[in-house]
C-alpha cells in the first residue's frame, strides 16, 4: 500500500490565483481530513469527510473548499489564494468502525508546502 | 473546549540517556490521546495512542507513554535515546464532541534533539 499520497509537494502561488491540492488513499478508509500546519504550531483541521459525498467544516475552513466523489480521493481547493494561506497542508485518513468509534488512528500524507506571494 | 499543551519547545538529551517529552491535556470527558512524530520534510507518523486500559502504552521505535489521569498528563518516554530519534513530536487529543468528526486537537509540538 502507498498509504496517503499528496501532490504537489511544493507550490508557489500569486495572490488571487487558485489551485487544487490532491490527496489519495489506498487503504479503503472512510474518513479523510485536511489539516494545515503553520510554522511553530500544531495542526489545525480545515475540512473532513466521513465518506464519499459527505464533507464538513473543521476549525479553519474559510478560503477553502473540498469534495469527496470517491472513497479514495479528497481534493482541497483554494479559490483566491491569500498570503495567510501560506502553510504546509497535510491530508490524513482513518477507518472508523462504528462498533468502536473512538479507536481509529489517522494516517498522514507527506504534505504540500504552499507559499502565496 | 479541549486543549493540549506541550510546555517545552525543545528537549535536548544525550544519546543513551532516557528521554521525556511532556504533554498535558484538558477535556470534558474521557481523554483519547495520541503521539505523532514528524521527521524533516515528512508527514506525521503515528507512534502510539491511549484509549483505555493500562496507563502505560507501548508504541513504535521503543517509545512508550504514561497516562496519568490525576495530573491530566500523557508524557512520552524512551529508556535510551538514539540520535535518529531527533524529530518534532506532537501530542494530540481526540475531540469527542458529536459535531467534530473525530477531529484531533494538536499541541504545538516539541523538538527533540539527541546529541551523540
């Protein structure tokens, strides 16, 4: 298994540009997440999905959009890039068993380093 | 609201010595706690978790963590540090609120430096 993969690894955007960060997992996990990590800080949740077709906002969703058309893919869209979105973005996935809903472990991708100038 | 605190930005230890990376938490219900490690330019790797049961949890790469309910702590430990353990360590707590989607709340991270 490749686990969680993310593309691209690095990207520089100009203010106002848009882009999509790709995330794919091959573990048949039902839950997927997008986090951002700012320098010297922990990770903050942007959006999450509990399954194909279902997404919801996390702690810091403003300026982002997501979709989940398949179990495997969970792209993150930035429509109008701003300097405040300069960060490292991590995608994660987990399998949540409804019989034991608190025991899942999130597995992370390698991250996308985004700079907005 | 729940929170996680990692009081030390950096921990320095000599190779072969025991190491401790501290974590304290605040939750309204039962705590579900995790430790992750991040190597340079890599994603987070899962080390261990506490859900219930034995207060001493063993994880990957020889790490273990001790859950202490009275002190609301979940410190990460290793009996003998290796230079290759040098990395950024994150403590996290599971958000059990119904609308949180199993969100993890992370501490700010502690950089571990193991010197030869």
